[in-house]
C-alpha cells in the first residue's frame, strides 16, 4: 500500500473515531430522564439495579444523579422508562456505527 | 409552574449576536416548545424576532475579550441578574449561541434541583481543547446553560455571583484564575465554590457539546450545523451545541 492510501486510511479512521465519540456523547445526553422529580441516567447500571430491586421489594430507594435518595413506588413504570430511553439512544448509536462500518 | 427560556443578546460594534439569537429562539420554540424571553438593549431589540417577551436593560459596556489576536467588546455583565430578569418560576438560561436540537433539557426541568449547570464539556472536534486545569485552582463550570428555579438557594447563588462580579479581581487572585477579563463561567464557578463545594449538587450529568473557536461553521439551520476544522468537514444533528465561532453568525 502506498503512503497516499495509508494517509487516506488514517484520515478515515480519525473521522470514524470522531463520529463515534460524538454519537456516544449524544446517546449519553439522551439517557437523562426525570422520574418523581429526580433525574437519572438510563444506563446499564441503573437498569440492572432497578430490575434487581423490583424483584425483591415493592418499594425501594435509589440515588439520583445528585446522590439524593428517591423512593420508587412504581418500579414497573420506572423500569419501562429507563429501558425505553436507553434503547432509543443506543438504537441511534447502533445505526451510526453500521453506517461507519459500511464506509470501511 | 411556569417554565421558559431566558436569553441575553447584545450586539457589539464588532459582532452582531442577534442572528444567532434569532436562530436560538426558533430552535427553542421548535424543540422545547417553551416561551422565550430575551434580555437586550435598545440598539439590539429591533432585530429580535419571535421572542415572547423582551426585557430592556442599559447594559454595561466595560468588558473586553481577545478574539483572534484583537481585543473586542464583550457585553456579558448582565447575566448575574438573570434571577430578577426571568419571568418564569423555572428558567433555562441560555447563551444566544447555544443551539438546541433536542428536547433533552425538558427532562432536566422536570427534576427537583433548584440550580444546575454543566461542569464538563465535549469537544465535537475530538481534540479535548477545553481541558485547561492550570487556568484555575477550582473546578470549571460552564454558565452557557443554567437551569434554575425561583427558590432561596438559586437566589443566593445569583447574589453570590453578583458579589464575585463586584470584586472580580480579588476572587481571581484568591482562586488563581488566569483570565483577567470578566467571564461568567469563572464567576459562577467561584460563587458555587463559596456556597457549596459539593459539585454533585448542581452538576448536570451530561457533557455540554462545544464547537471550538477554530471550527468554522459553514451552515447552521433548523436541521443541524455543518462545520469545518483543519482539513475535516463534519455535521452535528440531534445534538445541542454551543458554537464558539462568533463569525458563524454571518452564515446563519
């Protein structure tokens, strides 16, 4: 491979890295959700925590983004909200990654 | 509860801010569907379009900043009065050059926090050029997007910002801030440090997207922003973005 091709490949690689990082940041921004006047990140950690606590307790407490406790009485509604927002953001991220793959 | 957006916009002899403010207003109405109030002066007010209300002030004109190796006027000294200027019980205070392409901020105003702003930024050019830890001995915050409720806590914070502003040189020395001209980001950082060293109480959990000064905006409209830097051209869509290139205003 000549140096010109390698440089083009390097530019493409840089472009891809920037696009992925920006899209991941967009996904993270989208994962911020409000519930019972508290803010949460709809990320894997929160989804797993709520899922586990819901199986054991009817009412439980979780910490919001500011480390304030929030009483969860409607776990199913809360979990649904978290999953929905998480998957919405990651679906968009997935679509972008697929586009990037096709570009090579 | 009334919620709305407050924007400060003052044209200077060097930069016309109102085209960017008008785009900002349009995007807020489109994506957040909230009323917008603009704080402005009598020279800029005739150019403000589609705002739900305007607050006229006689703004201070004593501050300057470096812009591409020249010293230009910088009318940024009114923001500490946002608590008094806002007609809303819950306010999203935005820079005129913060372009809102999502409804993400609606989630934030549903939270119970009385005061929130960004303490992290994401450089959309991926060079992380906003990380300058040696410029100050306190953690940086960004006053570009400030969400506050009309409560005693928020009022205290804005009062402290005014106090810092009045004694800016003293506080800059105290915190070893390497930025001689008045800058709201530092004024808010110092005020918050005085009132509450626990950053987690007021920090937004997401990073603010920034387009650096050297990223040239080729086009900015209701769909997104096309920008270039070095030899790259890129596009921002569905991502709220703070645009630092004031020359971009010509291209809006």
